[in-house]
């Protein structure tokens, strides 16, 4: 029984890490692009991850 709890916990933790890492990569790319364009690490006009993900998912579903 303990092994199933451990496996379930590791599976859920892995899922959380994947979603967090995608957002982290997106934000790092945005920061890098902003730094290259303006010399600042953070730009006010950049798109947040949730908006980007929603628009990306809409485009991908239209292609199917």
C-alpha cells in the first residue's frame, strides 16, 4: 500500500513540475527578449503566460 502512495505522489509531483517548467521557460524567453530589445529584464507590455497558453491552444485546436 505504501508503494502505491509513493508512486501516486511522485506522479502528481511530476505533473506539477512539467506545468511549472513550461511557464518558467516561457517567462525566461520573454525576459531575454525584453533584455535584448530594451536593456531591461522585465517589460510591461509582454503577454502573460495564461493568455499565451489560451491563444496557443485556440490556434492548435483550429488546425485539427
